[in-house]
């Protein structure tokens, strides 16, 4: 784990040197973003309770040493980053790396690590919009919002649940996902807890 490398030099008999795909400036920015997440964002996530406590527990294990981190250069297209949902790897892309500002690295590491903890786009976007204001986040466009219904489930009252948050498509409000009750033969009841994002037109659907 840690930074993915490629081999430079050597010959058909072997040898060569393992060189990280993320250059030194990239690695410094990514390491700073992980440190900010651990010191500042993770405690703020945990403080809202409900399933955000579960997310905070997952994020606690997401360190530079524990996560497979790659820099994919131009193969990323226009993405800031990508990450398999529920995996343990993140790919960082040029818009989120130097010479871009540190804030763009910070918010992208947070967004992709939420995916690696099992979160969907609703989870990653709403939580970065809450916790990274002034630190690289921006409101997602309608193309992103239009993907939320397909990755969430209805829980009654017009609300839809993601992995860690609950969304009200009618007014755009996002809240903490709270589980209660449940037994060996019935699932827990899903409800909306503390507000993450106030109602806004940007988060409404359709
Ligand atoms: Zn995403």
C-alpha cells in the first residue's frame, strides 16, 4: 500500500528503480490532505453521529500508508480523482494536484476516501459541501444530482437514503442517516438525523 510505483531503468535481466507515479510535489500535497482529513474533517464527521460515526471509523483507517494511492496523469480525463466504491485505493488526477492549489487536493482526497468507505456520489458530494467550504468544494451540477436517485433507496416520506446520509429530493436537504431497531429477522428503521446541508435548489430532483 501507499504510493503506486513503476520501474525505471534496468534491463531484460531485471534491476531498475521503483519510482512512485505521484511525483514529490504530488506526494507532499496528498500527504497534507490525508493529515487535514485525520486532524480536522474526521472528528467533524464523527460529531454528527448516526452513520457518520460509522464513516468516521472507516476514515480512521485511511492513512497514506494503508491506502493504495496512484497518480494517473492524462488518463483521468477531466476528473479530479476516482476511487472504487468500498475498495482501498484512490486515483488522483491533474486538476487535484500541484500546481493546482492545496485545497483541491484536500477536498478530492476526502471525496475519494468516502467512496473507498462505501459511499456513493450523494455521500461524497454532500459531505465535502458541508466540511470543505472554502477548501476546494463546489456545488455539484445537475448531471451529478440526477445520478442520486439511482444510487439511493426510498425510506418513506419522500426521503431517499445513501450509505451515510439521507436526501430530500423535493427541497434538497441532506441529513445524517440514522439506523434504529432491527432484529434477527427485521432490518433497522432508517431515518434522518442532524442536518448536513440546508434545503437548496441545487440539490433538488427533478
Ligand atoms: Zn465521486
